[in-house]
């Protein structure tokens, strides 16, 4: 209808009407574009909010996982330090506990608190990273993924040189003979340690000290991982206006 009227006015050389018709068309197009832009923006915000909600769930699960892994890692590290203090003459034999014995037996073990944040991985791999409008959150996600790569590399490199003390020094660490059954029943195996037997074994003490150093390196990386995730947690809470 507008086009027919427009052509009729052009034929009649009614330029005022032609101008008004053009204005109507231009304003209509402009308003249409504005409405579409508003709608697209609203959809993008809703999608961003959904991603952030899911990311928040991943983060909370990750914080719990990493905190538990760090607690386990610190317990092993503290036990090894207590044993080394005994060999250095700074502790008495009666001050060593069953927990220290378990730490000795597990001194080659590494906690595995890796939380990959599936939502963050999806955003990065799919190219939808920019849907998160807050640059601080995007940077914090990238930093966290970088720390995961560092943790993976450090775990692989340290594991190569960790020494299983239970296999090499059975005269010092007596493993429960029912260990297989206990594992099947999901019961932590128990050990009995003869700490005094290692007092004059230099190789044993050197290898324990090396395990301690590598445990310390891994612990620092896990602490960095937790700090990075907690920073991301704070930013996402702020964006979602959540408090804990």
C-alpha cells in the first residue's frame, strides 16, 4: 500500500507527500532494527545468565573438590615433615603418630583435585567466550585453565621421580596384609612403621626428603589452583549478585 501510494505521489509530483512517505519508511525500518537489536540483546543477556549460573555450580563443586584434595595433600606433607624432624633430632619417636606412618606410606601419592569447569571449557572450545560480557570473568577463566595445564604438567613431571617407600623399604613400613580386601571394602589400609629402622639408612632418608620436596611443589600448585578458582567464584557471585 505504501509503495503504491508512493508511486502515485511521484507520478503526481506531490513531493511533500513523497517526502512524508520516505520518512515513514525510514522511521519504520529504524524502529524495526531497534526492536530486533533490543530482542537480540535480551536473548544474549539471558543466555549469559544461564551460562553463569551453570558456571557457578561448576565452581562450587570445584572448590569443594580442590579443598578436599589440598587437605589430603597437606596431611601427607605435614606427616613427612614430622618424620624428617625426628631424623633430624627435633622430635622424639613417641611424638610420631599413625597419621605420620600413613603419610610415609603415601609419600609418593598425589592428590588429584582437578576440576575442569565444563562450562568454561565449552565456552572456550565453542568460540562463545565473548558471550560473557565481563572481561574480568573471561580473564579469570583463562587464568584458571592455564593453571590446570601447569598442574597437569607438574603432576606428570613429579610423579616420574616419586618413590614408593613401601615397596623399597618393607623393613621400615609394614603394609597390612589384608590391604586388598580393605580396598575392596572401601576401608583405608593401615600400616605399621618402624621409624627407628630408618634412622641410619641414608638412602631412605634422602628419598623421603625428595618425595617431600615434590609434594611441596605440587601443594603450591594446588593452592594456586584453589586461589584462582576462588577469585573466579567471587567475580561470578558479584555478577549474579549472590552472597554466601
